[in-house]
């Protein structure tokens, strides 16, 4: 039986079991529930999003510690697309915090991220491949909201994120700001594996 305000409703056995399963699991593992304080519209059509459930998302910190997040699943009332409410510390399709990825991209020699060399190389390649697209997406967002994107500099780029730094500043958290802007504008590129399910 569930209590919702002053109403009591009878639940189906399957719903009761999944609730019990979740509750017993929470006693064993520390989980962080993600919930946005602001009301965010659908990135596709701008209409209202409603909560339809949640899912688990693992996240690794710089020291290698694993955190478990419970991320809400939201459905748009207009276009019916499902979205996941991700906090700023997550880069979509990456297992490490955005701070870890940012540290490796900004200061590769002095990074202290507990990840293997292959992972660090993949992050660098990913950013090198998507940097031009991200700059274009940020310019597009600036134009959409009637802001002047920064002009091209007269000197060549000094770092991997120099061009993006003009749009978001080089201060700590620049990657999280980029991810939030591009994702909420529905301009985030999906990974290749998301498109490999089609049969040939």
C-alpha cells in the first residue's frame, strides 16, 4: 500500500516487489539521488517534463572511488521523448566526473586521475574530435539567444581548450558549463555505439 498525500492506493504485486527490491538495495549501498532545483523544459520542444522513473548511474571520482547516482527519467508531455536528468558533474557517456576529464584535457602532465592510460588517451582523442563541433554548438547557442560570439583571436591556440575558453572562460568547471549548455540545447552528439544497433 502506498500513501500519497491523504490518499491510500493499493499497488500491484510487481510494483510492491520493485519497491521492496529498491529499498533493500539502498540499505547496502550508499546512493545519491539527483534532483534539479530548477524546472528545465524539454530540450527538444521546450514543453513540460514529467518524472516516469529512475535508473542507476555509476560515477568514478579522481581517486578511483565509485559513486552510485539515482538519476530521474523524464518524459516530455508533447513530443513523448525520454530524457535523463544528469547533474553538472557528469559528461554524457563518460564514467568519470567532468572534473577528471577536464583535468586531463587542461593539464595532461600534472593530472592525478586514477584511470589507465588507454582511458586518458580516449578522452584526449574524444575532445580533439569534438572540439570543433562543441565550438560550433556554443556559437549556435549564443546566436539563438542574441549574444555575440567571441571573435577569432589574432594568436594561435595555446592549449587544447583555448578556443572554447573564449566562450566559457578558462576557469575551473569549463567542461561542465559546456556540457550543460550543449546538452540542454539538444545539441549533444551521441556515441557511435548508439547507432550500431541497426541491421545491415
